[in-house]
């Protein structure tokens, strides 16, 4: 039972993090490493704070809420 | 599972659904258990999702799993990102589910539980969910373009402009009516007012925390925020019991309305991270948590529904809003059955995250079913109240009288039992000074939720549950208000940018202040009129909002029908044309009645004429005579606004029909703007499941 709960949690937790945007920075770093690694020296990835600012501002352009 | 067994299971679901539905529809006894509503809803949703939605996906839209979605082709790690389908579902649902499905059913409960419930179920399955799904599909095939852009590309400039103007006006009216709901919930309630006020500094603190103290730690910040919110409900009770503090938060409607207007302006001008973004997080968690808790409580408790299936108010004499069952139940419940606003999320935002077209059914159709389920729960929470209590809370003073004795006498004369002592006891239990004439739906929903939660999780905490429910409603109403004002500002800046380039810059501060002020003035005006209206204002604003929202839904369905016909799928076009026809019928009928009806509780002009006649003969008491000229002006304005909505709708329909006719005759029309097929490269098991 306990093991099942643990497995369930292991499956749910990353989802909760992704839904809320908690892991947005980690995902950004991953994306950067995958696609823009060649830029590493010219344009290093953003820091956590700078990235978060950009992410949050980008999220709030356009309709995000309904009635 | 083998095929036969599957068939038997679905047959059983179908039989159970039919049985539950007929129990609901045919019951004319004393009361019925809420579990029947839940059972009917779940069975209908399951069958519709398994068969109708699957058929639409396979035959009408012809979903192509091998096709690369915009998220894959245009992946930029920011707005275009292939995302796990459950995550997309979560984002989509969080965006479409607002306070609408909670308020509409509560108001529509004046007709009895049956009409609203049937409309929520049938409307969602054949209308709302279909609209969301096809819009999501068409936008996905067009690089995630917005509804307005699709209307322009596929039907013409007129359709595109109509969608844009329609969206803007809905936003204004929606914010006004939601503001009114909050004002009515806070009126003379120091507990509610102080709790709602506390949510503002809490949101700001969380904003600072996420931005500066621990950047990007969203979950951590949210957990702190949610605990602070719960604490603020407790603190509100303490304020309420403290004589010197409670006077600070004990206000009439008008000062509260001004406070909301000032707040709305500040929220639109302040940077998003400070107020809007953190508030959005908190309200999303609150919403999900409360909805899940309510569902669990209803299933554990299986409350009895005390409202009759149909009340005598189907004849149009209802106290909450005037107008007959047809068409007004369909206007009153927009969100939860079919909501045009969803088309804005289904186009533009969600398609950019979609990994594979296969998921369109689950996200487009499924999320709407869940929202519809929230509406069913709101209906249950409203109808578990004794009808007498329900009408005492929701009937405006202008209809039943200002004094408690008059109100009770009037409600008793309708055949619903309620006493002054009963209402006073209820108000004491809920920690309020009075629960008479608390229009807008929020207080009665909160009483319903408090009694459900109270019986499930502890009765001695009724007042706490009540104010928790009020806080929960207020926080995401205010989120919609913030976000809506901001979106309205962006749209206005976009439009004004055509005339003056500087005004179109979203970061140019004078333009930001100017356009925000215009948007706030727009909804602030309707909010102000709603507050000074002795009939409560909701009875005017909510139908107006319903008509506007259904109009936008009709525009979305017009675009979809046009695209289906242009793609040579005339035989399947009824899938969207059917709900479209129904929407056009109800909005046009409702608008006609709102404009031309002789009934002063329905017709805008009739009400205006009646009021001015009374004003000239001096039949009005001084306080009503003082506001009468403004009310008369407003009735005229509302009439023209309604006329404008219907005119816009018909222009789009005629435009769409003309395009279809040309297309069927083989004449040239605007080409389909679908992006050509390119094969998906994603071995998508890793993102999808």
C-alpha cells in the first residue's frame, strides 16, 4: 500500500510541478542544452531570476481567463 | 477487455443514465436525492465522450495522428512547446473554468432544478464541448491562430471585426456583473470584506516572494499563499467580533463598488508579477481544491434537493430575474452549458501546447464536460437549500420589500415556507448580520456550500465555511476582473494603435493609463448602475452578459460551420450548425423580448417608460426619484447594446451563409488557411503519457 502511494506520488509530483510552472527553469535549461548549446559562449543561459521574469511576463500576454 | 463485455458495460452505463435522467425529470414528489443528478451527469458525459466526441474526431474533423502540430513544428521553448496531454488539460481547464458556472445555475434555480440541469447537460454535450473541440482543432490546423484571425481568414473582414468587438464588449459586461456579485457578497459584512481585502496584500507578498525572495519557486510560494488565505478567513472572524475593527469594514454597496473600481484600475496598471500572476495561482489552487472537496462532500452526504423540479416562475414572474423559461434559462446559464469565451482559450493559447491531434478530444471536449460538471454541482448547492430560504437570499429588495417581515410575507404568498426567525438564525449561524436580499448568487451558493461542508466535515464551523466559500468565490472573481481589465486594455491599445502608433505600444505608460482608465470606466459605469438599482442590478446585467457570451459562441460556431462547408464536409456541418441554430434562436428571442417586451421586468424600454411615467407623476419615493434618471438612461443604453449584439451576430451569420453559398456553387471564396500536412517526428510516448 505504502509502496503504491509512493509510486503514485512519484508519478503525480512532476506533473504538479510542471502544471504550476515550478520546474519551468529546469525545463528551460534542458531546452537550452538541447538546442542552443553552440551558443554557450556567446550567450549563456539566463539565470533563474531573469528567466522567471521573462517567463512570467510572457505568460500574461493575451486571454488567460474565462468567465 | 473483449468486445462483448465492453458493449455490455456501455449498455449498462446507458441504461443507468436513462434511468437517472427519467428519475430527475419525472419526479414530482417532495424531494429528490442529489446523487441522481450526479449519476445522470456522469453517465451522459461518459456516453457523449465515448461515442459522440469520438465520432466527431474520426469522421467530422478527421483527426490525423501522423500530422505534426504547431507545438512540434514551431517549438521555441516558450509559447510553442509540445506538452504532456494531462498538463495541457490542466492548463486548459484552469483557464476556461471561472466563476460563471457557479453563478448562472444559482440564478436559474428560480425555475426549479430541472430546466437548468437539462440545459447544462444537453447544452454541454451537443453545444459547448463541440464548440471547444472544433475550435481547438481548427486553430491547431492553423498554427494556433486566434478566433478573430480565423474569422477574418475564413469568412472575411466583417466576421473578424465582429469577433473582436464582441469579445471586448463581453469583457466589459462580464467584469461589471462579476464586480457586482462581489460587492453584494461584501455589503455590510465586515467578515467577508476584511477577508477579501486581505487577499490583496497576500497576493502582493506572494508576488514579491516568487520574484525576488525565492525566484521561480512557484509551488513553495503558492503553499504559503494558500495557508495565508485560510488564515485570513479566520482573521476575518476575529475582525467581525472586534467592535472597533468591524466598523472599518462595514460598508454600503456604493463605497465598496468604488473600492473595486480603484482596485481594478490599479491591478491593470501595476506589473503583472506583483498582483495578477500570484492571484491567479492562488485562485487556481483554491478553485480546484474547493471543487474537489464539494464533489466529495456531495457524494458522501448525498443531500436531498428541496427545490421543486419546476416552480411557478417558469411563466416569467420570477423574483431573481424577469422572463419566461424560454429563452431565459438558456441565457442565464451560459458558462457550464456553452460559453463563447472558451473559444478564445481553445484558439490561440491551448493549441500551442498540443503534442498530437489525438488529444484534441480529451482536451477540448473533456475539459468542457468537467466545467459542465462544476455547473451541476453549483445547481445542487443552490437547490439543497429550502426554496423559501433560497428566495429570501436571492430576491432583491425592490421585488419583495426592504423589511424582513414584508419579504417573508411575499415569499410565503408564493407558497414557499420561510420565517423571519429562521432567516435570522441562519444569518447568525453564518456570521452575517442579515441574509435577506443578498443578490448575485454568491451568498446563496456560499450558504449552500457551507451547509454541505458543514454536514460533511463539522457543523459547528458553519460561519467559517460560509466565509471560506465567499473568499473562494471572491478571489477568482477578482482574478477574472484583473485579467479581464488587462486583456480589455490590450485589445483597446491594439485597436487604437491603428489610429495612433504611440497609443498601440503596450509599454508606453501614458497609453497604459489612458486605455486602462477607459476600460475601467466602461465596466465601472455598469457596476455603479447595478449597485444603485433597487432591483439589484444582477437581473439586468446577467442576461446582458448571457446574450453577449452566447453571441460569441455563435460567432465561433459560425466560423467552424463555414470551415466545414468549405472543406467539403457539408454532410457533417450540422454538428456545429445545430447548436448554432439553437443559439441564434435563443439569443434573438431573448434580445427581442429584452427590447420590445411590455413587461417592465423584461423589456428595457418598457421599464424606462414606466419609470419616467412614475417620475413625472411623482409616484416615486425621494430616494428612488433621485436615481431614476440614471436608471432610465441605463435602460435605454442596455436596449441599444442588446440591439447591437444581435445585429453583429446576424451580420456574421449572413456573411457565413454567403461564403457557404458561393462555395457550394463553385464560385471563388477565401481559400482554406489550413497549414499543409507535415509528418510528425516525435516519438511522443515520452511527452504524452
